[in-house]
C-alpha cells in the first residue's frame, strides 16, 4: 500500500512537470523504454534494483546507458529516484504516470475479455461504441478466456459490463433453482 502511494506521488510530480514542459508523451515513452530494457536484461535489472549496489554505480549506469536518449527531466527524475533509494518503484511509477497521462489525454483503457479473439473490425466497433458511452477515447486491451463460452466482459476503471454467456447461464440457473418444483408442473 505504501509503495503504491509512493508511486502515485512520484508519478503526479513527474506528470505535472512533463505536462508543463510539453513532453508528456515523450517522457512516458522514455520511461517505458527504460523499464522494458531493465526487465529484459537480468544483469541490468539486478544492478539497478538490488539494494546493496551503491547509488553512484546505479547513477553512472543510467547516465551511460540512457543519458543520450532521455530528456533531461526524465534523466534527472531517474537519478533522483536513485538518490532517494526509490528506483525499485519505477515500474509502479510508470503505471501510475501512464494512467495520469491518459486522463490528461482523455483516454480510458477498456479491458475486454472474450471467449475468442476479436477481429480488428470487431475491436474497432467495440471501441467506438465504448467511446460513445464514456465520452472518451477508448483503447481496448483484449484478453481471451474460453470459460466465458461467448459474449464479452468489459472493465473500464471500476465499472464492469458482463455480457458473457457464462454469466447468463449462471443467472438462469440461480433463477430456476428459486422456483419451487410444483410451479413448473413437477411434483415430488
């Protein structure tokens, strides 16, 4: 819980600064690149996130590897995280930053789960329909779960739309089990 609050605070500060400087999108891409490369390389991951590695070595590595590719604000932010010994929170900070940046860009992420993958045309039609409902630009993140049997489950923020066949069957079963047997012509 504390690490999430910490990530939110750092992400808010960085988001405000990058918005003010007009580099909101660039900063997100650059942070994403750093996190991605760090997660793909075990040695780099260990070096940057291990608590026993001296901060000076971490900062030197960041400057040498990423210094020429990062905006000064992003580079200084990463170095600040090392100074404050918060570099391990970087992936969480990136998630929060992306969420805040999406709010500023009027974008919402819709987690869409279906029994089979959606075709591009279906995904675009669903995104358009959800955009009309929410009044925001919707980016669809597809997930496949064969247990749904059919239909779709959409989660946007804390809202859930469950139009799956599995849910409808569960509701039908619940309704049928509540009906006394004598009312449907069966005695016993």
